[in-house]
């Protein structure tokens, strides 16, 4: 299968396939005319990389999952190293969530302070007395 077909089949762009190949995560054979040729195993690897990317695991950190597939496991997360990568990704997300919470709280404090400084001063209007 050529690069465009593998990209469509795996749900990624041709550019993504080339990037994964540049990282050594995907391997292509070459046809006599020089075109890249991928087999179904490479499509499976690309899908694994894409799925992990959707979960926040960068392509560079997918190697344990791909090594697990290479070892003949049906799923890329059937190996201890893959589970360690999940744990690391969860710890990273937990840290980022805490940082975002802190930033949100700081923004809310600044908004409250700015609102207090710029709130319009209520005006008292005198209402003319009614004449009977």
C-alpha cells in the first residue's frame, strides 16, 4: 500500500506518516519506482501512534507500545513498559491540570480586583418631590 493509502487507512495525513517514519516508528519498503510501500502491520502501528496521540502521548513516547506490538502482543499496552508510559502521561496531565487550576485562580483574582477598581460608582439621582 502506498503512502496516501496508508495515511487514509490509518486516519492520519501523509505528512504524519513521513514524520513517524523519520522518527523510526514506521518502516516502509520501496517499490522499484522508488515509491514507499507499507504493509498492514505498519498501518496498525500508525493507528496505535494516532490513538495514543489523541490521549496526549506524543509520537516520541509511543516506542514502548510499538515494541510491544513487535514482540507479538495483540495490543501495544500489553507490556510493562507501556503501562509505565501511561503512568507517566497521567502524572504529566495531573501536573498540567494543577497548573491550569492555579492560573485560573490567578485570573479570577485579577478579574475581581480589576472589576472592583473599574466598577462604575452608583449615582444618586434626586427625584423631584411630587406636587399635590
